[in-house]
C-alpha cells in the first residue's frame, strides 16, 4: 500500500498524539497516510481522538461563478423571516413608483440579493468570531495537554477538562449554525 507515518516523516522526533485515553491516561497515534505536504494535530474536543489537519495539493481553483442564492438558506427561519420583511417593506415603499412592473421586479430582486448578501456577510463575521474562539481554545488545549504530558498534576487536568468543555460548547454551537 506504500503508506507511511506522515507525522513522523514531517516532524521527526517531535512528540504529538492523535488519541488520549482518559481511562488509561495514555497517548497514542495511528496516522498512516500518503502524498501529504503538511500535518498538524489539532485539539481533542468532543472525541478522545485529535483531528489531524493536513494540506494536500489539489490543483488550480475553478473560475468564479455568478452569485446565486444558496437554497439551504431557505431552511433558516431567520433568513426566511428577513426575506419576508424585506419583501413587504420593498413593495410597500415602491409599488406605484415606476410604470413598468419589470423594472419594479428587477429592482426588487437586486434589493433582496443585497439583503441576502448582507446577511451572509454578517453570518460570515459571526462565524469567523466563533472559529477564532475555537482556535484560541484549541491552542490552549494543546498547550495544556503538552504540559500535562510532562507534569501530571490535578490542576492541569482540571484546566484541560474546563477548556475542553468550553471548546465542546462552542463546537456544538458551530455545528448548529
């Protein structure tokens, strides 16, 4: 199969583990991969296993496409309510303002598109904040786990559990979005 331990290949003798057994208080790693450029263990959050982030070469990016509404947005009640309000507001303010219904309709579509894009931008900013929080917590978890690997103290273990719980709450919130 031509597999190798990419963590060991890329990181030499550096210590890093993908699994922590709380029951046995042991660390282990099982990561046999091929054709990977970069690997990095991330913090264990919900699972006992640490995710392994890796970079692979996938070729050039596809060319850009025109904007279109993502239909999954219609499953979000906040998005639907916002569109309903924008629609009522638009037609209340603009009905009778132009002679051509086509112009009214095209202007409506542009207005709604702007509302959707503004919502996507706001959600993207919120998501960036959540991801930054996750990254901070993950870095803290990695640091604590490394310290615990050399100093098995109850205080560090307690900090790990508290940070992991905080990480899990943010992760669950992110999964619900």
